[in-house]
């Protein structure tokens, strides 16, 4: 066959090209992964503060130094906790009482909660050291109650803690990876299966129905596997099923739409979600800890929007989930429309099935060049026009036709059928 490797030199050249491509891809992915997460640092992480004007001036200057935090003012500790439950801020500190009090949300991201704790402890230690110095300069003896207040550990309240079965908060990332990889494989499989039938509105509806059915099935599988490990045990099962289904449909629909539009190369969309999108989805590295490019891109991919939607539904029922669902719906709708349109759109030419053509050539002996051939029979399958010719040539090599002229010369006369029957006159 023409596409087989014919020499050692050709094999070496092919192997060298494969290795070079692999090295380039690995180099790019390594640079990307390290660039996103090697030295993750907060960028304008939203936090809250309850304090008077004098205290605020001291604390805000310290927190906003270097652009790590973005401080918002709240009138009371209750207002601060409401904002935390709505995911407007990752946490905050109340300085209005006798002792400072820190509020965090571990479920919003362990990295943010840990950073707030360490920053809060550092600030409190600096304030305590200043008070001790002032007291030591103004008094010979420091009351015991004052000393106890100074050495008391700062108060910390986790408003929305992570469940005991997910202490590191990594479950969301694993779930997203499973949905992305499964959706990509399913889209590639459907991209190879569906084009084996002729284009029609029935094929379009069948393709679309299969995508939706798979999305619901994959969501149910993920939801069931979560129950094995106690993740999301207190969540509304129907809401979670709907969100997971929408995530799966956004991934499979957009990938299948790309495959239907540009051919097998469209499967790279699904690979992009899995290799690139999961890193910047916000599951393991919070959006505010990513570079600006990664943050904005991640929030507008199905993986990022899906992680945020699941996190809000699991841990922050008061948070607005609509924006994330709109992103998922946009990917799902656009992808499904592409699938439907490319399947329903009629062929541009009247074409003969490749299988029927090969059977005609083999059984009736009609020359292949006399039958019009079009590569639009299996549009969406991205078959080159030469494929059918190669198949016919291979069939003739494996089953050569009898030479009627040789038979005639040997005295074996054929029947009196007309010249239009059999192989014809040469």
C-alpha cells in the first residue's frame, strides 16, 4: 500500500518527527503548568474588614501592600459573614470588639483560608508587640489580665468549612477531570460513528439525542461515585445531577460540534479542556492565585465555570450561580447547534455509497472510472476521495478478473452477451 513505510530511512524520518513533536508538546505543557502554578500568589483577593477609621487606616495599608488583597468595608460581623456565604469575599477580620476575630471560608479554597490565617496571625503579632512595648514604657507593672489578653490566641471562625471527607478540597478537580476526559472520548467516538449514516434530519436528531443521553448518564455516574466517598452527601441530588449534566453536555457538545465542523481535528477542543482547562479551572488553584490571563480564561471555559457552579451548589447555596450556568449553557447550545446543522444540511452532490460502488465494480465488472464518485457520501467522516479508489484497486489485486480475450484465443468462447455486459471491450 502507498501509505506503508517502505524503507528504514522513511521509518527513521517518521520516528524522528514523532519524537520532535512529543518533545515540543511536553515542553509547552511543562512551561504552561509551571507558569500557572509554580509560584501561585494572590492577586487582589477580596476580603472584608470591620473596623473604625483609625484601625482601618493601619490594617488596610498593610493588607493592600503589593496588591495581594482587596479590602471591603462592612458595618458588622453579621454583614461580613453574610458576604462570606455569598462568596463575595473569602474571609475578613472584625476589629470592633475587645479582641480581633477572623472569619474564613475553608470551602471557598484551602489556599485562601490558609493565607488569611497566616496574614491575620502576623498582623496580630505585630499589634501585640506594639502594645507590649507601649505598656512597658508607660508602666512598671503590667496587670495579669492584660498579659493574658495579649497571649490569648487570636479567634478564628470557619464560616463555611470543608466536609470531613474532603479535607483538602481536591474533589472538585477530580470530578471535573473525569467529566472532561469522559466527554472528550465520547465525542470522538460519536464523531466516528454518526457519519457512517447518510445526512438527514433523523441523523441530526439522533446525534443530538445521543449527546444529551450521554450527558445525563455521565452525570449520574459521577454523582453515584461521589456517594461512595461521602462527597456532597448533604447536597440536593437533583440539582447536582442537573449541573453535572450541563457540564458534560458543554464539554461533549462543544467538542462534537468542532468535530462535525472541521473533522477529527476538532477533538483537540476536548483535549484542550482536559490538559489546559483543568489547571486553570479554580479547583486546585484559586482564580485569584492565577496570572490574569489564566484567571479570565479559566472562568470562561466549561471546566472553570463547572467547578465554580459545583462549589457554589455544594457549599455556598446563597451565592449567585447564574453566571456560571450561562457559560456552560452557551458552550452546550452552540456545540449542539453545530452538530444539528452539520447533520441536517443536505449533501451538495448526489453521491453513491462507497460500499455500493465497490460491489458494482467487483460483481459487474464496470470500470471504476465510468462511475461518478464523490467524497460527500460520508461527509463529516473526513474521508478523502482517493480512499474509495485505493479500496477498489486493492479489491482488483486480491480478486483479479478473468481475461476474456485470453480465453477466446484458447478456444474458450464466452457467451453472446453484448459488449455492455462484463468487463467490456478494452
